C-alpha cells in the first residue's frame, strides 16, 4: 500500500481517482419522506431526479476510507432532500463529515433517543460519535458537498431509521429551514 493524494472538487464532489460511486434518486427514497403522494408526482413530472451521489476512494487492506456525498437542492412538500440516514453496524465506530460547499443540516440521534443538530456550512468539520445515527439534509439552493471519512469496517445499519423514521424532520417554513417533530415517528 502506498500513500496517494486524491483530488476532491468541493463544488462538484468529483473524486480523482475515485474507486466507486452510486446515485440515489427520489423514487428510491420514497419511504423516508412524509408526503409520498407528492413524491410520486415529482417522480412523474420531473423524471425521477437525483437526490444524492456518493463517490468513494478505498484501498484494499486499508483501515480507513473516504469520499464525497453530493446532494442536490430540492424539497418534497416543503421537506428538504435528505439521505437515508443510518447507524453504523459497528457501534464503536464514528465518522467525520467535512462540508465543502452549500448549506445543510446534519441530524443526529443517539440510541437513547437524544437529538442533535450540526449545521453543515463550508469549513465545518462535524464529529459524529460512535452509535449516533446520522442523516444529512440539503437546506440550501445549491449542491451540498461534503467529504466523509470512516473506518472500512463501520458498515451501515439502515433498518432502524427506515422502520421508525427519525424523531425530527427538517422543513421549509416561510423560507426558513425549521426542525420539527416527526408526526410519523413510531417506536
Ligand atoms: C458513511 C456515511 C456517508 C453516507 C452517505 C449517504 O458511513 O455516513 O458516506 O453513507 O452520505 O447517506 P446514506 O448512506 O444514509 O444514504
Ligand atoms: Zn455513516
């Protein structure tokens, strides 16, 4: 294994060299939004827009990997575009999110049900402690681009968030991003 410099474009999220990528479109995120009727309509009339793209840089045998997440601006009935959100499978492994451009909200939830919010503005490096679920939300009108760094063994556990939702949602109220209780949250 040899050291290497990886060029990251903080405006587009491009990673050179990158070793893998995936895209999430609105139709694949149906369950996480409040208004699924409106989501279906948007998928129909807007041709299933991209919500976010993840590009990673990973080296065989390394303990760490990193990459970018690039989130498009957008809303479904006032609820901002967001990632699925997850705990890590390894409960002893956290993560770092370093915002490059755009404006977002990082919504975090501990196993005990505490909620924390970290604003994602350019230059803010967010510390995500082990065993806190995390979801990023683009609350701006441009792309939100952030770099994440994580242990390769951390893994993703999407089940809890998919089943119960998160306790808070982030919506546009009179042009301001507002954190509200999730009316559909269930234990
Ligand atoms: C990895 C991590 C990020 C997210 C990415 C997409 O542990 O936190 O790379 O995976 O921002 O979000 P999810 O995976 O929640 O759809
Ligand atoms: Zn993570």
